[in-house]
C-alpha cells in the first residue's frame, strides 16, 4: 500500500482547502445550512471518507504531521480565556455550576448505559466503559490513556474499542449539536438579546473593523498568554499530579491578563483576538476530523455498535429536554444545548464549533461561551477520571 505523509505545512494547507470545501457544501446543501453543521466538520469528514476508501481498497493511506493541529487548538482556547471577565463571571457563575452538575449526571449515565448494554450481550461489562464516558465525555485522549490501562488489566481490545468509539463520538457530537439547538430556537421562537461583539460568539453587525496596531497588540497579548500559560500548565500538572489539557494554563493566563487590563481601564482588542481564535478553531477542527481513521468503526463488535446508538439517543434526549430546560429555556440555553452535545459526545472543540455555527447565524451568546469551555475543558476531565477509576475498581471486584 502506498503511504503518503504530509508535513505540517502541507497539513495546514489541506485544512484550509477542506474549510473552503466545507463552506461551499454548507452553502449548497440545504440540510447542512438548516442545521448549522460546522464547515470544518463537513470538509474534514469528506477527506476522512476518501482516506478510508483508499485504505479499505489497499490503494493508499494518507497521514500528516499534527504539530500545527495542537498549536491551533491551544491558540483557540487561549482566545477563549480572553473572553472571561469578572463581569461575565458574576453573570455566568450560576450557569457554570448548573452545567457542571448536568455534565456529572451524563458522565455517570453514559457509563451505566455502556456497562448495561455491553453486559447484556454477554461481553465483559468493563468494555462498556470504552463506549461510555471514557470515549464520549473523555474523547480520544482519555480513550488512548485508559485503553492501555484496561489492556493491562486483561480487558482485550480496550484500546481499539475506545479510540473507535471516540472517533464516532467526534463526528456524532458535531452532527447532533446544531440540529438539537436550531430545533429549539425555531420551536420556541428564541431570539438573541445580547448586543456584545463577536467575542461572545456572534459577528456583531457583520462588519469587522480594526487597525494594524490593534491587531498586532491583540496578537502579541495572545502569544504572551500562550507562552506563559504553557509553563503554568506544566507546573500545575506537576503540583497536582493531574494531567490537564495542554491549553488549560494558557486559558487561565489569558483570563488573568484580560481582567488586569480591564481593571487598569485600558482598551482590550477583543474583536481582533476573536478573529484569530475563529481562524484557529476552523483549521484545528478541519485537521482533527481529516485525521479520523474511520475504518476503526468498521471492526466494532455488535455490542459496541448497539451501545453507541443508545448513547446517541440518550445524549440527544438529555440535551434537548433536560439541558435546555435546566439552563433557562432561552436563546443562551439553546446555544448551550449544542455545546453540551459537542463536548458530551466528543470534545470541547466540537462544542465550540457547534456554538460558533449557531451564533454566526443567530447572534452572540456570551454566557454559553463562558460556561461550556469552563466545564468541558477544565472541570469535567478531572471528575470524569474519578468516575472512570471508581467504575473500573467496582466492576473488577
């Protein structure tokens, strides 16, 4: 089989092309536009499907250097940190707490469902955790980490099953979030009442105005927070013994920098920073989805397939009926519904892409943009690890 490896420059060029392809298809295919399916998802999955066909026929396999994928991910989440101000915290603190409680509930429910369904087929019930919060809430990183732990415990196939389920979850989380939210928005006739800028998830009046000095200032602040945050994140992991996502330190640093500037009553180039964030998110998501090895899904055993179908149904119903109602039944709640599906099935980046696709059409949602990344990237990973560890210990006895 011919193996084609793209370096990081080729990879980012591919991501740009896939973004344009996705944008074109989202404009031309009514269902994509109607349900706010993110353009990077469409373009990335198209490439992943072609790569799968090439691999399946034994023709070729295309891989690429993911160095810039990680860089763009960290840049994006750093820009999210810049949107966190003390004023937002006062307004959105309750939303963060409620969202976290809901995330804990769905984490436990995913594991219970996975264990019950897989166990009902006569397979090792611990394998159900691979189709539970390990891959759903946790995503590929958690699946890779716990897959090895479970293999060492004698649970055969845990690594492949976890990564395959996480791959499925990434696609499902992006595909389900938009429809769930847009249906609520249309059914309830919800409207955006916020007049904040694009940094809150909208595009303002659709016109971006900037100057060279403001853009340079915003970019330099972004690079400063990214560098200092990398050091802080490393030290935080060492001190706590917990492995945090690579962008956590940068998010925290960015939030501190933003509030120091606000307290000093200095102008902050929020729109300029958000433009960089939106570009980074699009490139990161296109690369992440293009790199999905969809053929891993083909080999899934029947119990895991049944579990994934059940997980999709549970997540959609939970988000549509519970998350929306608990979070306030308004426009912000609808946007949070899309975000909740994103990180509940895949990753926080999916959540942000889901919300971005909605706010581009319907207007900004600052509370959602604050609560979802705080819960999805900071709190739930730690709590998920505790739940998984407890479940494994309980089921192994």
